C-alpha cells in the first residue's frame, strides 16, 4: 500500500476515484502522460487493494475503496505513535547525564 501511495500521480488518482467512479479514459485526460501510463498507475493502486476496476462496455471504470484507505490511515497512525514514543525517549536520554536521572542544564548563551 505504501509503495502505491508513494507516487504523487497515484495519490491524485486515488483522490479522484474516491470522490466517484471514473473511467480510465477520463482519468488519463487529466494527466500529461499516456493512457497506458495512467493504466499502469491504476493497476498499482488496484494491486494494493486501494482501487477496484470493472468493465462497462468498452470502458474500464475505477473506484476507490474507502475501507482500504481507512486501513492505511490506521496503520499510519499506529506507526506515528510508535515513532513519537521513540523520539520522546531519545529526547529524555539526551537530556540525562550518565548515572543522573535528572535533566542536564543547558548552557546559556551570552
């Protein structure tokens, strides 16, 4: 999922298809790249489970999976909490002197 979301164009495509089902042709018209390139971006999003495609006649229609996006959001929130905790612990370690649990006074600048 994170690989799929690492590209700005794919994030924009996802934003558009979350707002409503879009044909791949219509999506392709929105970007300065070939139809095939947009198809590849949609395929990456589909493999990640963020987008579903269906055929309607000759058109391929893409729609966003809101639950999958919520899942990504939840994972990111968990990762953020883990890293914030680690950073807080590093800050505490940096302000302590060996053998002294109290913070070390910072030198004052003149």
